[in-house]
């Protein structure tokens, strides 16, 4: 799978959400949860490749006060991809997952 687009970080109470072209990144990748993967992330001035067991989680719903609640995780082994990618808000990215 190859994803290309602009990273967008939405700062929220609780975990921040990372989007790629207006869709949550973790939501796009749910099919890889629990699988062995190799992930290559290429940005204009940075590049990272990680491999191992993918742990991907995405939830959107209502909190107890009627507000919206979101949470997302995208880890490969112990590497937090969302945390790393959050440093590149507004940048073009290509993500390749095998």
C-alpha cells in the first residue's frame, strides 16, 4: 500500500490526531493491525523505515458529555509512528507499507 498526501496534526484534549489529506492516518491503516509490516515514511527532509508488528488503533465516538472523542495509535514494535510524524505537520509525505 502506498499513501501520499499532506500531514495535518489536530491538537486536542487527550491524544492528538494525525491526518493525511483530511482522513485520520490510523483509520486508513487499520487493515494492518496485528500484522508484520515494513513501513517506509518519506518526507522532503526526513526519511524513516521501521519493521515489526503493527499495532494500530482508531476510535471516534461520543464522550460522556455529548462531545466528540477520538483516539489513534500507529506503532510498529516499540516505535510510535504518530509521535514521530507529528513533527512534520503540513509536509508532503509518502508512506509505503509492505
